[in-house]
C-alpha cells in the first residue's frame, strides 16, 4: 500500500514526460534495495522506461508488462490515494499502478529463484510505443512467455483486437454563415460521407452476438477556427477501427477512401494479437491462477487494446491477466 500510495501521488499522465520519468524512478528506488536488477532506458520521446528483473540481462523466460502512465485525472484530489474499507481509490490504482505493484512484489519474491523480467510501460494509454521500442529496438523480449498484467481478474485474455486511427479530411470553401449558398460546406459533405460509410460498414460487418468482428467508430470531429458565424474551409473526422484480422487496416483504408471520396491518412496502428489457449504455458498459467485464487479461470477475448500488442512478433505466447478491483 505504501508503494501504491507513492505511485498514485505522481501525476504520470502519458504526455507528461517529466512525471513519467519521475514515476519510473520511484519504482526503481523501491526495487533496487530489495535486490531487483533495474535498468532505465530513455525512449526517443524523452520518456524513461524501466526494465526490472530477477537476474541481470535482457532475455528472461517470463517477461511481465504493466504500465505506469495514466490518463488525466478529473481533479487533483484523485492523485491522493484513499482507502474505502479494503479498497484503494485513486488515479491508477486499478489501471494500472496496482498491477505494477503486483509485478514489483513478484520480482522481489523471485530474485535469484526464477528468470523473470518486467517492462514498466510509459505510454500504454496513448499507444504503447515505449514498450514496443523496448521489445523491438532494445531487445527486452521473453524467451518463453509474455504476461501482461492489465486485464480482468480470474480470466486469461488470449486475443485482443488491433487498433487503427484514420483521419478523414473534407476540404471546401468556407465563408460567412449568413450566405451559405455561396460556399462549399465541408461540414455537410463530411456528415453525408460518414452516413454513407456507416451504412456500408454495418452492411459488411453486421455485429455478431459475441461482438468479435471489425468495428468502426467516429471519435473526434475538428474544424479550423472557432468563429460561430463562419462555415469552415476544412473539417476532419477521426475513425477508430478495432480489428480482429491482420488485413483489416488495409481493407478499411480502401473502403473509407472509396465511400467518402476524401483524403484519408492512418495516424496510429497496432495489429491484433492472440495466442493458442491450448499452449502448455497458458495451461500452466491457468492452473497457477486457479491454485492462488481458488476459482475456475476462464478464457476471454478483449475488444480493448493493451501492451500485448507490443509482443506480437516475439514468437511466444502472450497472455493478459488482471488483478481484483479492475
């Protein structure tokens, strides 16, 4: 609880590099006196990323992954952890600093007894680029299995959807709203294009009962300027694709361009990630969770993204588990 309280008090919002570095150093300062080996790597963004392990080096049998960054708090009071009965409440207690504490305690208990490392991610909430960089560029990759501690309790997530952000831009000729007939209304054009796309998409991807299909949603609309009496020249729309197939991104890009007839660019992408529930190490993980928690452990597929995406090409099973209270 003391470590969790310290971590929650640091407002390590993903985009605040200084505070992200601060929370990484706080975790390092907790682990090193307990015999855990720690290395801070500096990502090109300036954010520090902590790798902690039970033995020196980069390649460990099991690599855990959780993230120390958080989404912004609604109020500063959320950075002061408080107890409500036996429940800790505060920004990041569940997602994902509480999970990071669980990782830390596992490392402390296993020093010199097992080959385990942990990547403490710095930007999971905005794409997970630091963890991907640690795996692909810095070589902190699992030899046998990656376990992401950022999911649901008493479940093993074996498949996670990919995520792609598309920006669709409508360009027209704006002007004063008192004479709309003189201009090319980009808001109207973009709205009509999205309605066409929505109908075409829903026809191609009807929602099944288990919801396990490609899903496309509009998330952000922006226009130039803020004058309420002027029709803007340019308006953009961000579309968020959650995909179950590797080829989904290219198919969606072509469909969006074809249906809207507008400029479309990919602004963020991560592939879907999955592993075989029948793999022996997944079975061992399931047995261990059952022994510790005393309940049956089920399998699950997740619609949301985690840093499991960062281990997609490691050639090992990638499982997502969670802690109670998420």
